[in-house]
C-alpha cells in the first residue's frame, strides 16, 4: 500500500473512531455522568481515544497474517452507569450514541460527495476516495458495534432492552465478550478452512448488513 492509498484509509478510520468514542462520552454527560468529561474523553483529539494494541498493533498484525477480517478497537470511554439518572434506560442511549454517530458520518460523507466535482482536479480524486472509504468504514463500524454481545455497544443496548431473564445472562458474558468475538471472527473460520468448510458466518453476516445499509445511504443521498 502506497502512502497515498494509506492516507485515504487512515484519515477516515481516525475520524470514525474519534467521533464514535466522543459521542459516547457526550451522551453520558447529557444523562448525568460526567466521568468521561472530567477525564478529557469528550474530545475530537484522536490521541485521547487511540489504544496502542487495539487500534494499531492488532490491525497491523492481522494485515501481516492476511486475515480475512480486520478487527480492532479504540480505548473505551469510561462510563459510570450508576451516575446516570436512569441507569438501565440511559445505558441504551449512551451505547447507541457511537454507532449512531458513525451512521451520521457515513451519510455526511455521501452527501459531501456531491461537492467533489467543484474541487481542483489535483485534489478531487483523493477527496473522493476519502469520502468513499469514510462511508464504508463508518457503516462497518456501526454494524459491527451493534452486534448483540457485550462489551460491544449492541450488547449493552440488548442488556438495557431485554427482560431481566435474558438480560442478566447476557450481561455476564461481558468479561469474555472479546474472546468470543476473536473466536467467531478468526479462530472458527481458520479451523473451518482447515476442514474445507466455510465458517465465516459472522463476518459474512456483518458484510451483508453493511452492504445493505451502504446501498440505502447511497440511494437516499442521490449518489446511485
């Protein structure tokens, strides 16, 4: 990958992650928890949110290993759910804020694409590629994070919405959530490949939903 190509991916990724995490902190503040605000995490400074292992080393390692699915994460925004005015209800809003921000950024990128034709020729291709990648990355990040498994945002939304009988056992999975994800996204498909069976069910499901949402955004914003 050339520096030019890398720049069209790195910039959208940093913006997507930064705005995603800042949205969590901002909505938590609105609902009564100022933890993230006091720690300076309600910020558009990417250095506040980048995790050395999750944001840089893990994706780089997966690229080197030619993994069929890239995976990474930012430094989670600290939220004291007990400080929220209505912890169970407000947890849903705080968790949904990140993916909602990504969908908003994806839509903004698609809308901004209409302005590319007015840019100088030397810049319009680079900007167009950034906007295209921003659309893909933000939708993918939103869909992936809404998988109903804690500690992903979708898992926390599910815990807040489901009845106690289902929410309690789901919440207890949180300490093992990342291991389960790595197993489903990486280990199971690798084992399946050794047996000659396609077990990339989760990654294919995420891909189908992502493509559907991207197509909808492209159509709504008049880019089809």
